[in-house]
């Protein structure tokens, strides 16, 4: 039996065609999650909102925001705590603490606040959820860079892109936990070193996503 008749006995063989499975797209969000913002940007967005409506920024509602700055005024009342915090844009906002569990922040201290924006007749304010002391000045600059990055991602070609900077744990050890979006930024230690030694190439390593304005955050105006 020759090879042709042998092949005919078993029929021809055709390799199966593998079709790649379609990629599943994440469902579109209709609101921001926890969003870092500059106070000046927050106040400008609040001015465009009608009283009684939900706070909207970059085209979408924002349930929670993060601000970081220096406490200019602090009042510890029996029922609540009242603050006025000013960030590196030069703008300030009132923060009201009705939680009962956040420690009191003294005037002149640096804080990182997470809360919900409330629109009132007098002025917008933040209803506090969490208040964290900040020890290093570079943390204020780092927050401003994060807020600038969030604004760029929301407004560059997609004015209604929803963002969520809620910290989430990864599978790495606890000492190496990563946070959402921070992979695009320098760490606070790197940023602090770069600010204190801007002319030292060893203290200011090249970073692929480090904006040129990061070394002079105090001059930024959003």
C-alpha cells in the first residue's frame, strides 16, 4: 500500500483553528470613587453645582474626596470639631467632623482628610470621614501630584472618565502593599529626596512618570 492510499483510508487531517476569546471590558462607572483633589479645583467645581444637587467634578458625581493641607483654624466643640484647611494651591475649605472618633488636629498641623462634599448656602464644606496626621511636608506635594494626575486622566480626551483611588491590598506582604494608581508616581521618600536635593542626580533618579513640575509643587496653580 502506497502512502497516498494510506492517507485516503484515514481521511485528510485539518488542524483546528483557535479563535481568541473576546476580552471582557470593565463596566463603565457612573461616578468617581475616592478622588484626590486640590482644594482650588474642588471649590471651582462646587461653584458649578446647584444647591441640593450631588457634588460633581470632571463631569461625574464624586462620593468621597481626599484633601491634604495645613490646619489654619481648629475648634473643638462639644458636639463636633470644626477646621479650615489650606493646601498648596493657596485655597482653603471648611471641614466639619461629626464622627466622634477622629482625634482633634491642632492649628498649624498638617493633615490628610477624606470626606464627602456638602453644598450649603454659605459655602461648600467637607463632612469628615477620616483624618490622618501628616508628618512630612513632601506628603502635601505628593498629594498635589496625585490630584493633578487624577485631573489629567479625567480631562485628557475623556471628560467623563470615572476614577477611584480607594487604597486596596495586593497579594504582596503587608510591608509592600500597593495602592491604586500610585504605581505611576514616585514614592514619598523619593519625592522628599528629590525636593531636598534637586541638583543631585543620585537623589533625583530619572523616573518615567515624574512630571517636571513636581520639584516645585508650591508654584502649581490648578
